[in-house]
């Protein structure tokens, strides 16, 4: 069995405030192989971005991070320490959710694209770094890149700013690229272009990718495998085709039912599918199955915490009522 690029066992994250600790991630296991794309999917508040920020060491100061074991590229690491800080901006890069806040409004795009490369290529002269940045802007579909390098972020559209942020992440030639909601706030046409661009660039660079999204449709397009999160807990995981075609957890099935097919005309006479209830208060994490309060199939067994069951093909899930 091949050693994965990134492996995290039993990741936990808590936030301490006012003398109280809120446990937001509970026993998360994550594995990303070399050249593999893994998706994290779930509602807002499910813990997807927390995992990404924990990997990068970007959580708030009051965050308490724990893990039984973390390895990256064959070496053991410690989350929340200088070990991870050394990887950030070199071996691990991130496409942030809001490109306008990820870019500095005071500096031109060219200056920012040059500066981001300094950590990876500290001895390269500015002219060489500028040429690399200009070539990458062209590669991600920004027309007239030479002139655009001299422009400021506010002079770009949302779709163009997203391309700039993607170029910024790829310029450091990362082994792992983390994309946090990479198509949020983009219209359907631009979203399709960005997805195709990510496909093309990942094939060319062979970088591994962690995609954070609330959309199973986007995960299906970009990822080999998927991890379904609910309230800081992994409820289902496995190859994308198996999880989406044969979902074993009620929450995964509910998420799929809520997906809107862009190719089917909207019928105003039909109600949109929703998941009743809301994500539980994690400062008072309920016992038993974390999804039980919102599950239409809940049973007395659900008062106890379900163990992970494993089906064929690497498909795993946590549900009392589903047979292995």
C-alpha cells in the first residue's frame, strides 16, 4: 500500500472562551494520496474549513488542536507548530474562499504574485519571478497578462480575482493545494471555466488537492474521493462514485436530495428539498448519533454513538440502521 502525501489520525479541535470549551471537530481521520483530489462536503458549520485551517496552522489563538498522528510527505508533523508553518506557502498552498480579502488592495497584482514566490524561490531575481507570474496569469486564463500585472485587485471582476488567487497558489508549486469553496459567488459559466481550469492545472502539476465545498456536484467534478462532514464529525467517506451512487448515511442522502440540477428547469409549484432542523450547538454536543435529532429514520439505537462500518471499495459510514 502506497504511503499517502497527507495522513491525519483522530484530529480534534476545540475553542476555549469564557472558561468553556467548545469541541468543533471530533475524531476526524483524513488521508490524501499523491496526485489525489479529496473533497470535504457538508453544511455551513460542519467543520470543513476548520480542517483546512488546522492543516495550515491558521486557526485562532484560542484553538486547541490535537491529533494522534500526522504525516506529510513521509515525515511526521505536529499541527499548530512551526513544523506546519514551514510547509505553508511552499509545500501547501490555499485558494481562499473570498479572493478580495485574500488579496492586498494596496499592492498591484504583479507585486503580490512576485512576493508570494519568495518563500519557494528565495534566490531568484525579481525579473525571473515576474516572468513566471505573468506566464501563470496567462495559463489561468487572464487575458493581456502583461498589463494586468500592473493593475490593482479592485480593477478585476470576481471571476478574474479568483483566477489570480489560483495563480498565486500554483506559483509556489505546492504538493498539496487546498481549495476553500473555490467557486463561491461565481456565475454558472465562470464556475464551469474555473472547474475546467483546476482540472487542467492539476493534471499538469500532479499536485494533490483538498476541496472544501457545500456542493456535492462540485465535489463530483473535481474529486476522486469524498469525506462527508456533519457537526465536526465524519459521517461517511469513500470514493466519489460509490458515495454518491450508493450513499449509506441518511445525512449524505439528504444532502443529495437538496442538490439543484442546473439542467432541469425550475418548477415554482414544487418546494425545494431541505433538511429539517439545524446543526446542534457544539458547546453541548449531544450523546449518541450526532445526526439523530434531524434524521427521519432515527431509532432507539441512535441514543448510542455509532461505530464506523466499512463496505467494499473503501466506503465507510457511521449509522446504526445501515448494514455493512
